[in-house]
C-alpha cells in the first residue's frame, strides 16, 4: 500500500517531535511527500506552496524551515553570504552549486577524498566540513 504525501509528511514531522500543524504539514508535503530529497530556498518553497494553494506567508516558510533545521529534518547549505538552500538529505555529503542556474544538487560522495583539514584553534572543535563545488559552463 502506497502512503499518501500527507502521511509521509506527518510521519516525518513526528520523527523529530514536531507538532504537525496545518502549515508544517503543507510545507513538509512539498519537501518529502513523494519520498524524494529536495534542495530548496525559502523563496522557491514559498512559490511551490502558493502554486499548491497552501495559505502560508514567506515569513512562515522561513520560520518553518528554521524549525525543521533545529529539529534535524533539513540541513542549511549556505552558498554565499546571502543565499541559503535547505536540503532534506541530512547525511554528510558534498554539493554542486550550478552558478548559471543558481541551483544546488548532491555531488557524488564516493568521489570526494579529504585527507586532512586544518586543526581547530584552541578552545574550538570542528563541528562540520561543508563542501560546495561551484560549477559554471565553459
């Protein structure tokens, strides 16, 4: 039996202990309702929500994405200081940033080899290493 997008979205929220409000479920359906991973910006998710007839404001989308990040449901990938993408695949993996289209996609993890990273300054630890490979057409 195939699960409905609403069931998938509600289950996804419940796994993180988030209350499945109407707005959270509507946005979660757009993110994971078909079982596929997504890379979205707040603006692209807002546009998708409008197209789907979900009554959410852009501020609600931002706040909900922040709550999803805090709950570990999505990870934020910052491409530059002004543009963040939200990835439903929360496992460590590299990304391609397609400069011509301003899009983000997963890069093959098995081809990335990091043999050494700099030591963290005293009093700090390395929390994560994010790899974003920027691409542009020749």
